C-alpha cells in the first residue's frame, strides 16, 4: 500500500452540548466519570484522539474519562447519542468535519444543529487526507490512475469511512476532475477500509 497525494484535510475538535457547564464553571467538576463519544468504529483516529485526551484529562482532573464508540450515518449516530444524554457537561464528543459541516449540506432534515446544539471546547487536530493505493498496482501518478480507471470495465472502486464522509466526497470530486468512473464502497470506519486496500480487495481509498 502506498500514499500518493494529499487531497484535503479534516478538522477534529472536542465538543460539549450547548448550555452544558464548561470545565471551569464548577469548582468540583468533574466529581464523577465523564464520557467521551467517538462517532466512529473502534481503532480509528477519532477513538485514538478520544483515548489520548481522556487519558490526559484523567491525569489532570483525577476522574475517569470513558470512551464510547458510536459509529454510523457519518457521525450522526454519535451526535444524537450525545444530544440525548443529560446536559450536564459529563458527555463530550470528538467532532469532525463530516458530522459538523458536511452533514448540514447533504441532509435537509438533519436531526441536530451543529451550531445550536453543541459548543466547541478545543480544536484537537487538522488531519491531511491522502490518496492511498494498493502497492501491487502500477500507479505512480494521478494520470496513471485515470488511465487504469478508463481501461477498467465499469471503472475502479474506492473505500471511505462511510457515506457522506470527507473521503467519500473527495472521491466524487476526484472522479469528476479526472473524468473517470469511481464507485464508492462505504465502510464502518477507516481501519477496515485500509485493511481491504492492503489486502487488494479494493484498489484505493481517500
């Protein structure tokens, strides 16, 4: 498997429910366990960020920070699980571009409002997106990719972390720019998608 080119970036932030107490508002916060929701499958970057941050907060604040994975619907499942929790500052979420920007444009009836329902706590990271292909393929440039896609009946397939994610939309844009057919294969997180590219089951991911 080999990376070829950067395509975009994803912003990742830690969020709380709007109206919930901020970290510094109560002198005894937290006085019990805090949950951090990672809106993706276990083993992915959002889980990693949640666990790293949770570990640091445990050391600093002396209370457990428990990570819960809530994958599905381009982070909407995770977002709704947070909204349904008590608005007391004890349920946080690792938010991302898909759940808090892309979903607003793609869904007319999104069951939450990223601006009104959530409050940002801190920007965690900006993650570059790259085009990754199976190492066995004779691809060394976008021109090679376009040539292979045009020579392949029904085009090539590409994987992503799910429908509506930044990877999905990057693939749509790439297909349009190159003038080729790329068929989207959504996964429940990036880890299984990466495994399938490495194993040769799909040719590429974004």
